[in-house]
C-alpha cells in the first residue's frame, strides 16, 4: 500500500533538526512527492531596524530574506533527494493552511512536545492542526536531539469507538503497513464502570479484528484520555500515536477530549488524521 501523494514539510530556517523532520516525511512518501516550505512572517518590516546588512528599502530586505530562505531549503532538501521547495509569505500556520488547501494530503511539522510544540518562528503545532484540511504529522524533537530518528516500528491508534473510528484506524493501518510497523489500538473510557468497560472492550475487539490486530495489541483502559494514551505509548514502545481531528470544528475525539491534549506531552510523533 502506498504512502502519501503530496506531502508539505514546514521548516524553520533557525531549526537544526530539519534533516530529521524531512527523514520522517521520506518514510511516509517518495521524495518526488515531498515539498519543503518555509513561511516568512517578517516581510515588509522596517528595514532600518534589521540587524544584518544595509538595505535601502523594505522591499530589498524582503528579497534578501526570501533568498536566504530559498537557499536554506535547497540545501537541506537536496540531502534527502527533495527538489521541490517554496518560500511562503505570512505566519507559518496561516500560510501552510492556505497552501495545503490545494492537493496536499499530509503536512509535517516539528514538535518539542512537553515544551509546547514550538516550531516555525514560535508558532505551534497546535495552530497547524487547527484548520488544516488534511492530515498533520507532528514530529517529536527532544531538546538534546542529535542525529536521525529511527524508523517507525510500532503505531498506536487511539479511538473513541464512534463512527469515525474506522476512518482513523484505516489511516493508521495504511501508515503501519507502508512502514512495516506493528499496529496497536486503544480506547480510553473516562468512567471506570464495569459494564461500560465491558461494552467498550467488545466494540474495540470488533474494530481490531477488522484490521487483524491481535488481542495482545488491544487496550481498553479508563481514566484521563491524554495521560493514559501517553502512558500506554511509553509502556508498549510506540513511536507514533494516531488520533483523529475534525479540523476547523475543533479537535474533538477520544470521548470528548482533544487531539491537542494528546499532542502536548507526547514523547513520540503524533499523526492527527483529518476525519470527514
């Protein structure tokens, strides 16, 4: 089963982890289907205040910033065999939202997890997920990260057992098969009530059976959704968590919790699947 068809990777020119983020994108799609982009959100500032070089006009400064970003993207993308690059104008989240409306089926950005998912000139992965019309992969980057990230080996999909759970699980299964990773599935019931847990476990087993997930990889638990998903991902060694998002309607999923809550505090990558 193939990977994604058009992947847009948002990079920060001040980010030293661009190669790791691009490597993640290449794990999910061929380099020919990947485009590296950077959003310049400082166009048309007062050129006399710019600390580097002398510029007669703000337009001249804009051109210099654009050239710098373009050169940076060419350099980091070429190392991964990626030839498509683009410098966007505006704030990172807004620019990527608008650009992804065309034919993009995945946006990839970096995330610093418990430090607030900061990336792209101080914007956040949260802002990227909100309003993005396609899937979003937040690549977890530790502060002391060096070198490349290992390939995906275990994918944990967290569902609420609603109608959209099949769509989320289908996407998680597609990614797992493409990467040769093992797929596990969980549901978190917020009320620790025996009959409710039993019913949820039966529904989870039916969903898991549809994708060939064995009993050892099914987890029905109770408690706070984000906390339990984070703990479970750590316990089973998951390197990717897959959740669903309703995009502009808010990231409602997982029994009323949010994909944002799962993104914050995650010690691995998080893929937010845009449900329809």
